[in-house]
C-alpha cells in the first residue's frame, strides 16, 4: 500500500463535488443527530452561502474519490473571523488523519488571509472530533449563538497569538 500522502489529494471546491459535500455531511449528522435548517442552508447552497460570501470549501480525494470535506465560513469582516464548519470524513477513510489534514489546510488559509480567529461548534459526544480540534490548537470557550440545537461545545483559535 502506498504512503497515505501519495494517495490523498486536497483540492478546492469544484461544482462536480457539490453532492459529495452534502452526502458526506448528511451521513455523519444523521448518524448522531438530525439535520437542522442551518445544515440544509449550507449543504444545499454551498456556492451562495459559503463561497460567494468569502468562504472556502475543500475536499480530500483518496485515489480520485471524495472521502472528506471541510468548509471555512466567513462570519465577520472586522475583525476577520471564520467558522470551521461541515467537516466530514467518510467512514471508510477514517483513521487516516484526513480530518487533521482538512482542518489544518483551512486554518493555514485563514492565517494567509490575516484572519483574527477561527471558531467552531460541535457536540461533546464527538470526542475524536474534539481531540482533533484541540490538536489543531482550538481552545474551549463558552457557547454563544450556536445556530444548531445539537451544539454544546464551542472552540476558538486565536490566530493573533500564533506567529
């Protein structure tokens, strides 16, 4: 088997992967929770709700197949703030550090854009995800304006302290 880095390619959003963006996210959300209006808004309209508003969506391709995705959603212009959102990795590709690769790629993008911070919201039952976010440098903060009923954890990465 090849080294994972040779197999996995991270690419920016392309319209042909719009359905994969929704399918990967819907799969994990429905495993643990229920889809909410905020999910449909982003997943049904990624160009309008994320890309056209200054955000980014990336995909992890494993041997040409989309097996992971993540979005950086711009939430504020001043100070420039993004939400790390809609991270999903196919069950068949879990354990290959794709979540870290996707998250780190978007954190680096936020730094290049001189963003002040990146935040995320999640749920305490998603322990592996929380550990991943902690590894990426996110710190726990009080939950405010979560936007989803399932949220009971909010984390933030202050990019001004990373130099």
